[in-house]
C-alpha cells in the first residue's frame, strides 16, 4: 500500500472513537421494533468492515498481522452472509401465507 494512505495512530483512534459515538447515538434512538430490520438492512456496513480487513491483510508485514487480517476478512465475510440470511428470513415473515383459515 502507498505511504500516503497510511494514517497516524492518534488520527485512527480519533476516527474510531467518533464512529463508536455516532453509532451509539444513532442506534440508541431507534425504536425496539425497528432495530432488527434496520441492522439487517445495513449490510453495507459489513462490506466496509471486509474492505478494512482486506486493507489490513494486504498491508501486513508480519505473520501476526497477516493472521489478524485473515481472521478479520473471515469474520467480516461471515457477518455479511449472516446479515443477508437474516434479511431474507425477515422478508419471508411479511409474505402472505397460502393457507386458508379454517
């Protein structure tokens, strides 16, 4: 990776803390009934996690860094797949049933 794309540790920590605070404030204001559909519908966030893990994996210079990057890619990909499964199951709940009342 380019040296120009590297950010300092203090700036990275600041961005991380800002993201944590913003995420908490946004999610805390969502009603409980909308929380699961909102989270399963936000699959793009999981994609960003995978991109970040890929960046960490490709920028790793040690075996430990490569292992952490690989685990990040693996867990991020599982998160993406799981979110789509949850979304599909939730959409099935809203489809009309073919059964007749009786």
